[in-house]
C-alpha cells in the first residue's frame, strides 16, 4: 500500500506565505509524477501544480508567479511554496502521486490539508 501524508496548512493573512509538504511511503518502485490539487467549498477539485520525475513543472494560471512546486532530495517528497496568498486560494489542498505498478500507473491521494487565507 502507498500512503501520502500532507502537512503545512493553516490560517494566513492575505499576502502571506505557506509551505505545504507531502511524503509518500509504502511499497513502490518509482513515482512518475507528483502534484497538488485543491478543492474549495462548492467547487470541483482543480489542479494547482505538478512536477514530473524529470522536474518538469506545470501550474494553473491563477497561481503562476506565486506558487512553486519542488521535489525533495528524497524523490518521494514534494513541496508547494505558496507566496502572495489571496482569499481565493482558500481550499483543502490534496497531494497526488502517480506511481508505476507493472505496466500501469496508479494515482494515490493524501487526506488533504486546509489552507485558509483571511484577515
């Protein structure tokens, strides 16, 4: 089994910063891609940022220039540095890992961490 554990959420004022962390553990050979998604109340879950095993990154337009995704020295960790936070960034943030199992790729999700941006 594979587990993803997120940390780093919380309450921050507009313009502030937070850093989310996610670590994958369990029995797996390699992680192809890791990413962050978010879901605000009453809205669908949306992609925030992804990073591949070759460190290729992708961001949703609304966070470009403010958020940075990176992988740790241990390839099973991923971070999301969030700067210049806005109230519209308020959501539950989920970590996702795409892991290779035989000829297939499987998606695993963390339990989510709440980010609230409010004065």
